[in-house]
C-alpha cells in the first residue's frame, strides 16, 4: 500500500513538474509568435500585444489585443478600440490534449475567439445577429513536442440581408502547420464554400474556393519563398441580371533559390468559360510566366526598401491628417524617401540582374470552338552591356541600337482572325500593312526576334531603327473604318 501511495505521489510530482516546464515553454512560444507578427510591414502603428497572460498549473488564460498607436484625431474611433479589439483564449497543457478532433498528445492545446464583450451594445447585437450568436472567428492551436504548431481558424457561417446588400458564407476554414513559429515557415490550407454577395451593381457567387500555400522560407525576414495553388470553381459574376463572366479559375505560383539567384513560375488556368464578356469562340485559356536569374541579395534589399518606403509614406500621411506633424520631421522623412528611391533604382539597375543568367518567358494559349484560337510564346534573355550591368544614368544615355543589345528577345504570336472583334481587327489593319502582322489561312501571325541587336520581323531582317519606324507608322495610322479585302472578316 505504501509503495502504491509512493508511486502515485511520484507520478503526481512528475505531472506537476511537466506542467511547469510545458507552461514555460508554451508561454515563450506564444510571446515569440505575437512579437513576430507585423500587421503593417515595417511599421508599429498597428500591432499585436499580449494584454493578459494568466498562467496556472494546468493551463493559462490569454488576452491578445490589436493596438493602434499614433493615429490622427479623425481616426479616434480606431484609437478608442486600442486594447479592446481582442482575442481571448484558453490554453490547456499536455501531454494529453483534448481538442475538437478528440484526444492527442502534445505540449498544449489552445482555443481562442474574438472577445466581443467590450464592444458597444449596438455593435455586439449586430455581430451576434450576423453570425447567429456564434463567435465570428474561432482559433485552435496544437503545440507539438517538436516545437511546431498545428493551426485551425474557422470563420462562422453568416448571412446578411438589407435592401442594398446581401451576403452569405457557408464555410471558411484555414488549417496550417508551422514548423518554426519564429521563422514563420509552414504549410497552410484554405477552404471556402458558398460565398454569395449581391447588390445594386451586380452579384458574385463562388461555390468552391481551395488554396494551398507552402511558406518555405523568409529570406532576410522580408521576402517569402512560397509554393501556392488556388482554385475557384464555379465562379460567376453578374450585372444587370445577366451573367458577365463564369468559369473555373486556378492560379499557381512558385519561387525558389538557385544559389545566389532567385527564380520562379506562375500559371493561370481558366476553363468552362461563359458569359456576355467572354468571346464566343473562347472556352478555356492558360497564361504562364517563368523567370530566373534575379540576384537574391538585391531582391531582399529591394523588398526592404519597399517596406521602408511604405512605412514612411504611411507615417507622413498620418501626420498630415493629424495636422500636428513637425515640418522638420516631415522634411527629414521626405529626404529619406528620396534617398531610398534613388537606392532602389541603383540596386535594380546594377545588382538585380545577372548578364547571361537573367531571363523570363511568357506563354499563352486560348482554346474554343474545337480549335486553338490563340498562341503566344515569348522569351527574353538579359545580356547586359558588354557582359556588365550599366548604371541607370548610362542606360538613359544609350541609343536605341545599344539598348537593343541589352537583351535577346523572341515573340511568336498566332491568333484566329475570327477570335478578334471587328473593331479590334480594324485597328490592326495598319500593323498588317506595315509588316508587323501577316495573315495566312484566316489567322494573324507575328514572328519577331532580336538577337545581339539584329532584328528579324516575319522573316525580314532590319535595323532597330527600322523596326521602331514601322511601329510608329502603324500607331499613327489609327483605327481604320473599313476592312481591306486582304483581312479576313472571320465570319462576323
């Protein structure tokens, strides 16, 4: 009996000790997460703050608030909610956790929801009515033994009706796995169902939205490396009681490191297209973009400059709105913005690109009516000037022929004449007569290459100056009212 009692006391002591250790570890993780969040990149005008963290033996109660700082008087309404727009949570320590999916093992489980109690009664009543008495947003977090966090954020279904606007949502959910909360890397999944918005100008219906985002790294803590795929199926946009655009949309983008450079690609797929704004002969389309050879360090610097410019611009706007801005401080910020702008131009012109390594491609296809309606295949490779990056000042001094040697370019364009509306086809008459476009078998085609400063347009060699002259002549021609016999009407 004594041995059994001793065993119970030992296990109890171990459990209490584990709770103490786990509690400290979870608190450190939560505080690091909050401190690492930037609501406005590069600015602390709006920030998250831990207003309460009451730690107990088996768990903790938290209150994390959105705090507004240094806002002008005409935005006092937001200032009044400083420390009041909060998220209230309960943390339960492991190792045995009980969440919405049942029991599991881990350091801790936390559930949080927006704290509506400090809001004015009329606003709280409106929110309660919109979400049928449910919390607008509910968050779940599972802190795992390996230092990561599993996340789930749910937006409660809502329905809103008024004479001017109606809106409803059946489901919006985000699941995520953050391997390192401080490094901000992880995998995230978004699921949305049956979003509907309608008003006097039109309506939008989105039955299905699914997205997958993999945040692989934050380069220099400012530039994300991501793989992202988003699919919106059944999208419909209407106006005046008629469907304008409908179909399925898929977007994919990926970025990656290649040694000291960055590269990536993006693709946009459209299918099952219909609606008044969709050409009759179009059923589906694809647009692809690929880029490579952009300097990693320069891209990080450009992103940092961009964030600092945004922050300075926001602070200057706030000071101007408040009418209390110090003129000397405003001038100092303006000078800093000018210096940053010059630095950005210098970095982009002399460091961002690598001669013989930087390039991009753009491709597009459009299908419909049982045939390929349009094809675009283009590529651009950066050569630099004699293998080097010219400064921005040098670029401004280069003549057209020298500028043309900076890149190699190829463009292949092929489109069915019937795809283009009559007005647009009429506008292309002068481009056809000048040699920019040629017609064959009811299709309009262009083949342009620029290599080492040498130009070939639809099989004809010419100088850069001659190419520019052709383009200017075609542009001056304007839109012709009559279609020549050589331009196929395409069945219109």
